[in-house]
């Protein structure tokens, strides 16, 4: 039963690590959810390291005891791996929301009847989600630097 729990912990940890790698971690966590993602990623790394080591001990020596030194090493590796992921795949918090809000302000300045501005307001969440899914930040920076909708349109090309 104990080995089954360790295998389940390793599998769950691998899934959390995969999600962290594919979706990216926030570079600078601003809210509770972002901090939760970072903490879950770190705990998952530690779980996988400790679980694999425990299973190795069980297969080689017939027991699943690990020393405190290895547990400390696993925690340090988890912290380093999490920090590395935040640096490698991280994105500044709120950059996409700022780009969409800037685009909305430019739209409102040029929109006489308010229809296009209302469309941007209705699609704000979708636009932010689409922006966050794109790992390339050049278009975001271009939108943030734009001074007119013509410059925003040029960013998409």
C-alpha cells in the first residue's frame, strides 16, 4: 500500500510539473493563485525526487527510508527548479491585461459611436487569455508602445 501511494505521488507530481512547463509559471507572482501555482510546482518537484528515491531504496534494499540529507537536497533542488522555471518560462504579471487595456483606450479615442469599444470590452477576457497563451512578447510590447490604432494594426503583421 505504501508503494502505491508513492507511485501515485510521483505520477501526480509529474502531471503538475508537465502543466508548469507547458503553461508557464508567473515570473513575479502577484496574487494567491499565482503563488499557488509556484508552490505546487515546487512541491511536485520535491515529490517526484523523494518518491523516485524511495522506490529505488525499496527495490534495492527492501525498505523505503531516506536520510534527512537527501530530503534537504530534494527540497533545495525543488526550489532551484521552481526558480529556474519562473525565469525560463515566466511572464510578467499583468502585461497582457495592460496591453489589452491600452488597446481599448486607443480604440475608445478613435471610436465615434462606441461599438468597437464595446466589442473590445466584451472580448477582454478572451483577448487576455489569447495574449497569455502566446510566449512571444514582441507583439505585446508593440501594442503597449503604440500611439494609435494604425500602429496597433501594424503590430499584428
